[in-house]
């Protein structure tokens, strides 16, 4: 039976790499898929991995209708055996419903890849709808690590190197360049709560006047 599968995890845990691997494995066996993405770090109309792999994709911006696109593609004589949707957290809830309809009405597997929560630890609307509708939710097993070495479970946004917890939900940046004006970093829950990024930890370690943790919010009562 065809399925809607949601592969989720933090930033830097290999979601796009897995999407590219699924595409490679299926295309190597003669299957043809349609690939969609939204706001990829490599630019419009591309699905890219931090390992340097890139493939062409259809940009699914606001208002894009996945179901109508598939019907039009098939009606024009095109072939589609499966669908891949990367950066699915950025999609609108209605677009997730369209992906589910592709599975149910057109009989195609849909593989969606995305981050579950934003830098404020709030669910992305697209990810929330995927959790509600997906036949399976798969948490990726490649663990991203916090600077302390613990498993990273939260995404942090930095502005000028400092962690922020307010602002627009979607601002495109790179987890590998947190020193940029807008960057991202993955942290364990403890250090996300304390707003302790790698840069903040280094600064605290070098300063005799700054403690390495925020004792006012250490959860110890």
C-alpha cells in the first residue's frame, strides 16, 4: 500500500542526504519520481545535502498545489512512481493535505522530510500537519550533536552569534555558519533552555566573571 512517510529530525541530521539516497535507489531500479523542495540552502529549485550532493527539484512556494501539479503531469503523459518533498516544515498545512491526497487518490508513495520544531521549540505548521496525517513518522537515527557532546534535540537561531528566541518563524540560514548575521545551531535541551551556544560557552570559559551555566534557570528549584 502507498504511504505518506514523514522523516523528521533536527537540523544537520541528514534529512536531505536521505532524500537524495531514496531518489538514487529508486531511480537506479528504473522508477521515476518527482522531487519538490522549499527554500533550500542551495537556492531555488534545488535539493541539496551538506555533504555536497545536489539535484534539481521543483520549488513548492506558497500556494503551490501538489495534487494539481501531479494530475497535470500524469495527464500530459508524464510518469511518476513516487514523490519526494524536502524542507516540508515550510509547507502550508493545506499543502500537506494535498500530499496525503496524492497517496490516497493517485496511489503514489510520498516521502516528506523536515524539521519538527522551530528555534522557539514550537511546531512548524507543516510538520504538525504531517504528524497528524502521516502513515508513518520516522525519526532519523543519525544523531546531530550539541557542542557539549550530548544528542542535539533543539534548533537554535543566532543573530550576530547570539541566540535569539523571538522573530519570524522562517528565516533561511545555515547551521554550519552560526557566526553569520542569521545562523542556526543544534543544541541539547539543557543548553537551548540556557541559551548557551558553542560561542557563548567559549566566551564563558575564557571569562573569570561569567559562569558556564545560567543558574537562574537551571531547573533545580
